[in-house]
C-alpha cells in the first residue's frame, strides 16, 4: 500500500529524480570540513524554527520586550529550552558559517566556475552577522541597549554619511521603540528572506556544479 | 544476501534509523507542543467577597447595576476585567443578585425599565426580573451570585472562572 502511494506520488512529483539529483550526487573523497555547509544550513533551519516559536510570546515594544522574555524564560513550558537553543545556536551559526568560509578559501573552492557560489556566500555571511546584530537588541535589557548604542555609533564613523546611517539604523537620533521595532522586522523578515533566497541560489549551484575535491600538492 | 529470517544489515540500519528518528521527533515535538499550550494549561482560580454597600441603598422593585473590576495576571501583564451585578430587591428582605453576563455568548444584559426585563443587545436574549429566560437564544437563566449580609451591608461571592 505504502509503495503504491509512493509510486503514485513519484510519477507526478518526480521524487526519485529529486532524490538522485540532490542527495545521490557523485562526490569526490572529501573530509569533515566539507560538512560545514550542511551544518550552516541545519543551524539556519534550527534558528528559523526556534525563532518562530519565540515569536509566539515575544512582543517587540519597549514596554513588553523584556517582560515577555522573562515570561518565556520563567513561565512558559520549555521556554528556557527554546530560547536557549536560539541564543546558543546564534553564536554557533556565526562560528560555523565563518569556518565554512575559511574552508572554502583555503581549499580555493571559490575559483571558476564557483565564483557566484562564493559571492552568495559572502552575502550569507554578512546577513548572518546582521542577524546577530539585530537579534542582540531584542531582549531590550541593559546589555542589548548599550551594545546597539555602540554598534550604531560605530556605523556613524563612516565618512560624510555616517550620521545619516546611524539615524537610519535607529529610526531617528535616539535609540527608541522605533529602533526596536525595525530591528525586529529586519531580524524576522528582511534578513531571513534574503538568507533563504541566497541559500536557494547557493545550494542550486552546489548541486549544479558539484563540490571541489581537496587540493593536492602542486595544484 | 542475508536469509529472509535474519535481520540483514540494511534492514537493521533502517530500523535503528527509524527508531532514532522517532525518538528525536518526540524529544523535539513534545516540548514544542508544551510550549504552545502552556498558557492554556495554567488555571487561574480565585474567589472573593465583594462588598456592594448597604442593602437599603438599593431601591425595591427596580434592578440596579453595581459595577466592579477584578485584576489578574495574564502572561506578563495585569489585566483588569470589568464585571456587573444586578441587585434586585423584590421586597425589603427578599433580594437576588444576578451577573449581567448573558448566558448565551457572554454579552452584557441591560435592565429595560419600560419592558420590565433584562435584554441582551447581541442576540435579543430576554430574561425576566427573576432571571428566568423570557425569550431568545439563552440556554439557562442568568447566573446568580451567592450573597450575604453583614451589618446591613450586601456582599456577593465572586468566583473566578
């Protein structure tokens, strides 16, 4: 029965083809450093899922942000676990994405024909850092407030337009509820949408071109 | 090839993977469900005697509304809910206190002086001066508060649902 359902679906959706193309690809003999991309993808999905769950209770207003997180941590069943995974997963994701970049660089995997994979990877690395920067403000505690004060102040050191950039980031001259709301929007909509799109291109190219083998002496 | 009665290597790997997968789904899924339903699982109960003032302040034969508020904590916020109680004195010592919450779908009923009944504006539920259903969709009479008199002061027993 199960096999008949599968065949019915397979004939229409091409599941076997998808499996063969995406998972049953021929790959050179590689090492554990080649798992960092998959690890990054896994962490992105993990951050996405735990983030969706946090959004059930979190409220991005200056009045509610801190209290709603206290509520998640102390009152909601397993709230500490879901926020803990999101919190530690964030640091881990920055680390893993960065190591993935180093692996690509040192194995020279960014060269022809993989330049676009590399370029989308650059966007993904920067977007991941952006997620860290915007997410850091959301607890609206002292550390978040002053970290964002400093971060937006640093952006202001850009010549000529620095002051303008700071005001755009903050949504005004001061760090306020406007800042919190726009950081939240960027954190849960703008950057995740960008990351998802870039991951789509990135993985399409990995499947289309295949992965590099480990460079040998003399390469 | 493994014999059919034996557990082959591939079969063994499939079973182990399936079991680990099921375990992981449970470990991840159960906390997720608990996380979502946590506020619903928390029962908030409380009761209090609410003083409505001296009984003699309430006119005989004319239902009079007494408004009061009760606060409780929902999530991280204090929520203040308004309640209304209709004090109905039939004679000098005979009285009842009704909740003004319609027993149909919880809109608030009003005493209509000219029609001499309680009317619910949402779906035209009607209750008479005894709180009995006089028409419309309400399934049962108006809820009555337990009352007591202390030194001529009327009190009702409020129970948090």
